[in-house]
C-alpha cells in the first residue's frame, strides 16, 4: 500500500507531464522491485556458495563485512543486484531533471515570490564556501549535488532533491517527504510530552522537509534550518512559505554556525552525519553542544552504527559507500558516537541510542486497524538496505546538555 502513496503537491514542486510522470513512477517501481525481489536473493547466495568458497580459499569463515564483500563482489548475482541498484539510482534523478529544466524559470520566479512575501528569515551569505566533502562529488549520485547553481537565485537542485528523494525512498518518506522529522517529533511527543523548546535548529536541512514537523509540533518556537547548499536553502524557504509555515533558513555550515552560545533548546539532524567527514563530524557535535542551552537536547536521526548490526547487514548497507557516492557512509558507522558526544561536552550518562518508529509505517499500521502499541512495533522492523529501506525505525542518538543545577554541582 505504501508504494502507492503520491507526493503531496505544493506551490514549487515541479509538475510532470504524463510521460515524465510515467518515467518517474517506473524509476520508483524499479527500486521497489530491486528491494523486494533481488535483494532477498543475496542471503541464500552468500550462505549457499560465497561463504563456503571464501572459507575454502582462506581456511576460515568470513569474519566481518569486509570479508563478506571480498567474497561477494565476484559473484554474478551480486554484480547483477549492484548494477541494477546503480542504474535505478541514476534513472530516478534523470527522470526528474527534464521536468525541472522545462519549467526552471517559472519555478525560480515562484520561489522568489514566496520567499519575498514570507515573514521568516532567509540568509544566503555572498562569500559562503561549502565544504569540499559536499562539493567533491554528487552525493547519492544526484546531478549537481547540493550546491550547484545554474543561474542567479537558483533553486534547481532543491527542486531535484524534493522530487527525487521521494522516488529514492519509494514513497516511504510520506506525502510531504518529512518522515524522519515527523518520526522524531512523534518520539518527542510520546517520550517527552513536557518538553517545550523555545528555539530549534535543524542541521543539514536540505529542502526543509524534516524541519517543518517541528514547527507544526511547536508553533510558538523559533525554528531554523541550515544547510551548505544555497539552492536547497532558497527552495526550503519558499517551500515552507508555500506550505503556510514561518521557518527561518540560512546557508550555514553545521561545523561552525553564527548563532550565539546557548541559543537553542533542541538541535536535530536527519541523515546528515554520514554526509560529513571524519574531521567534520566531531565539530558538528561540538557546535551542537555550544549552541544548546543548559538542559537542551541534541538528536541526530540516522541508521544504527555498525556495532548494532550483524556483519551481513553491515555489508548490504555499506554498498551505499561503494556504489552511491556516499564515501563516509561506512566510516561514520564505525565511529563511537557516544564517545564523540562525550568529547564534545555531553555527560556520557546523558547520551544514548534509541529507535524512533517510522511515522509513515505507524500511519499505515493504524489504517489497517493495529493498536498504537502494535503500530509502533510494525514501524520498528529492521532496515534491510539503503537509507529508506521499507519497514525501518530511525535510530536516534540523543544527548542532553547538563542543566544549570548539574553544572553548579
């Protein structure tokens, strides 16, 4: 049922002709076929012949994801799966590009109109330089990456991301592409009902898809989304205004923001960390600690670290590193995030991992008549591949900054 969800319209979402829509739906369905039909075949291939062949050649069983990969890369079934996955990834972006190219002047004009009428701030510094770990390659194989601009006040890669990531997720980000933010919001409502942040910062917000649920839950809060991609931030600002929400956006690096110390009560990110680097990630944690008020929360939503997965699942997920232009994907999951948070200034006893059930899966389960408890369980099924594998719960790293009483003690 979930794969039939259609993306909800808004004023600057690119519209597709019948032919364009057909190609886009094929790209989404092709990814669904790979997930549901080709992916399950990897386990028996590994167990039935690759593991045995590896043990015969090496005198021992595969010990970790690297050993598994060494055995699998030469297997024709895995090559077929990996090739199909890469083709599907490139195809989905290409299916959207023609829609944007055809109407880019109109989209840029509409975005400028919406932003100009918005009450919320938009800050695009003229001298901003995006970090190389974002500009050196097209992350997710998305043409142009997050920062490319083809004209003045361009929003093209923001529009590409908005539509493309919906196809990439096969609809599992929900009609507004906001499942990660909505899932964390649901987690907060469920586990911290008395938490009422006055100011909220979303680091690495791209087009603000996961930022907006925070404004919905906390309408009186001052909400900021920041990203290193100027076109994404412009698009995010106009998108929020077009959806009737006053959210501030700025082109800013999460490693070093311009906000004052202790300004925010809640700092969040959604699948940001694996798109940084080994040097940048500790700086992001330190910056989050700096801008948090005493007692404030840092929440990073992503997939689990590798030490919470079995080696074969690690191998499947690590294909993002090798075939989807995600060079820091695997390395990030090998890092001790709790130790990084402690080094950034958080008390280790106040840092933990938890699971935020996917909001879209909870919605689907509730629609099928499941109880609230059963709906949460359905939404906590494990990921099987990629960032948006159907049926997963988002892993959230939660850290609370010491409050005034704790600091005084």
